[in-house]
């Protein structure tokens, strides 16, 4: 409980910072003036530009962190995450197909639906493979293949797009960014993220039992097939709709659960909420960072930052788990 | 087909040992009893069919210790044992004080397997024998009417083997029905009230150790040379045929 309060406090501090930082930096006085609406221009910046961006960082970071924790609990492995299961790339592919064919605009509710469908397909395929007691190596390889396939499909869609500006737009959006998002984006993603997060949270206790292995979990009354379906659905809803409004933001789902796991005594059921809060904090921090780093032209994309930090982190994790991977052939 | 026309009954308050050569269907029989595999025929608990029972209720009444338990995370010993309370609802590591009677059962399980001193240790730092004791304590924490254990003695040294069998026999004497799949016929003869000898998916013999471990039955099932010896069993001294070499 104390941990959740601490992480919640951290998220709140970063959120306040995220609201204060931008092209115009708010001083404490200006911040108060903006919040109270006594300065109309500042209030406009705060409520129409920075608040949706900050809310999306919290929602999406939380969705990714919690999804990562749920997937890791389900497959009993700290190397699992939505990205490694190809969920963001597949979600992006479906969204891009929709946009590049002109079937839907960038603010259509069809986008999160397409993203969710893509994520559902990739996570479903991966977990169907995992269900047969596949070692993690098989899962990771299958995830790499799915991600590459989805990425190739996305490139193809951009390639074939008749409008070069549309292609450029799609490419930038795929890099993962929270820039220039409005409340419309928040409403597009929030309902799906909330439902997905709730679906996963209700399975917390079963995830703890899964740590004893599938056979024991079944004997203890866990309906493993149902659990798997609910987690797939939860991850697809949360990650698919996140990608639909922010593009692919990698590694939060891997890093966030890992950072807080020792603080909850490695218990998968207690991990979900802290991992979500840690994910929200990480994405807020990354999104603040992209606004602080000076660039000559386009500002940095937050998806690029999380990947730059996350990839070496993942490598470190693999190196640390190397012995365990070798020792437990079943991995 | 792994099992064919197998019919057997298990009593509460007894330790039943299921023995037989590799591939005889011992583990499958346990999984049928739990309703974990599809099967024709019927497994009953009292008057109820196990396969159609609510899975939480079944989990509360029959606990299962599968072969080769692995652990995904370095949970504490107590947290692992506490997972045995899952089918009863409420008490998990997330809500350790949800049920006081659950806590009493957990303490008792830890105490019976001499794990009190290890309760805060990470499960992954324990030796094989200690891990098996934790796994058994987890199964005891379910506090069901029956406990089915699949080769709990595998890869344990003799001292730990005796320790586990003593714990199971003591638990049976407290009223639980214990069913153990095992390979060590001498230990089975010593600790079991009742034995079932499976071979090629069928029940070759069923009864007390001296009724089951006869010279011809053991020779037929295992294709070994045997020697008849006296052992100190649960029903007093009895003579059983034990393997001494390849036939």
C-alpha cells in the first residue's frame, strides 16, 4: 500500500512537471493562474494542449506497465512484454492500413478498434504457442517474427500510399509520440484502456497461483484457459488503443514491472498496480525529456527515447538472466 | 489409451501407494482423479462426479502435488505455502490477513514440515529436499479431503525421502486420504495402508502391501528378480517381494 502511495505521488509530481514544461515554461505563479483560469492564454495552453498530453502519458504508460506485468505473470517469465509479443507493431499495422486506405481519419473511433484487433491477433497467436508449454526462446523468436512481419506490412502500406504527405504523417505517428494530442485522443483511448486494465486487475490472484506452474494452478482451481483469454483481451484493449492514439512506444511494458518487482516481494498479484504506476511515471519522464532536449527541427519522439533507453536495459536483463536461461532448459 | 478399465477406491485416513513400471499410467490415473485430463468412465468424490464439479470446490477438496514443481519467481516460503489457500478465496500474499483459519492451517503446514525457520527464505535459494517440503506444505495448506502426490520422492536423498513419507503418513493418520505415486517399493510397503500395482494401464493387484507385492505380481509387472523380506508396515509386520536385480 505504501509503495502504491509513493509511486502515485511520483506520478503526480511528474504529471505536474509535465503540465508546467513546454515551449512556454510556467513559473509557479503562472501555473496557478493557468489552473484557476485567471490568465486565459495560459489556461488554454494548460487545458487544451498539456493536460491531454499528460493524461495520455499516464493512461498509456500505465496500460503498458500493467500489461507487461500481467503478461510476465502469465508466461512466468520476466522477459515477456507487449512489444516482444508484437502487440504494438501489429496494432500499428492495422491502424496504418485503415489510415492509408483512407477508410478512417486520424480521429476516428475505428482506429482504436483496429489497433485492438491487431494486438489481439498477435498476442493471441503468441499465447496459443505458449499454451503448449513452449520454452520462452520459442515465444521470443515467434514475437520477433510477428513484429518484423507487422513492420514490413506497415512499410508496405506506406510504400503503396499514393499521397506522400500521408505516408510521412503515418511514419511520424508510428515513431510514437504524445505531441499535439487533444482530448479527443484521450476519449478515444481511455475507455478501452480502463476496461483492459480492469480485466487484467481482476486476474491478479490467479497470476500469483500461476507462479507454481500451469498444472498446479489448475489443481488449485484456476481456469487457465479462461485466464489466458482474459489477459489476451486485457492486453489487446489496453495496448491496441494506446498505439492507436500514440503510435508504438516500446519497452515500458518490460522495464516498469522489472523495476518494482523486488518491492512487492516478487508477487505477481501485488505487481500489477505498482507496475502500472511505474509505467505512467516512466512515460511521463520520457515525455518531459523530449521537451527538454534541444533539437534543430522536429522535436524528439518519445517512442524513440523509450527505445533508446529500453533496448540496452533489455540486453542487460538478458545478460543477467543468461544463467537462468541456460540452467532451466524449460525456459 | 493410457488407462484401460481401471477401477479403484481410495479411503480417507489411509495412505495409498500407486506403484508400477514407467509408462504404466500412474500419473495419468492421478490426473484423471483430478479431472485434469479427458477420460471416459468416471471419477467420483463421495457421490459427486469430479469432472463436473465446480473447479474451485474440487480444488478445495482434492489437493495435488505434481511432479517436478518449478517456481517462476523468488517468492518466500510462506508466500508459496499461502497459495494453497487460493481455492478458499480471500487469503493471498496480497491480503495475508484475510482469513484467520487459513493462517492457522498455513502455520500448521509449515510446522509439520519443519519449515518455520525457513518461512521468510526465497524458494529459489532452497535445496531440492527443502523445496519438496515446501511444495508438500503448499498441498497440505489446501486442507482438502484428499491429497494426491506424484512422485514426491524423486531426486531426494534417503533422509528426505523418509521425512516426506513420515509427513504424509502422519497426515493420513489425521484423517486425510493420501494417494502417492512412487517407485520405491520398500518405502511403499513400509508406509502404505493400501497399494495399487498398475501395469500396462491396468490394475494388476490392489490391496495391502503383502497382498500386492507378491513374488509373481512384482516379477510380472517389473520383469525383475525378487526376494521376499519382512517389513514393518502400517498394518504390522508383513512379508513382501522386493526387486534385487534384472530378471
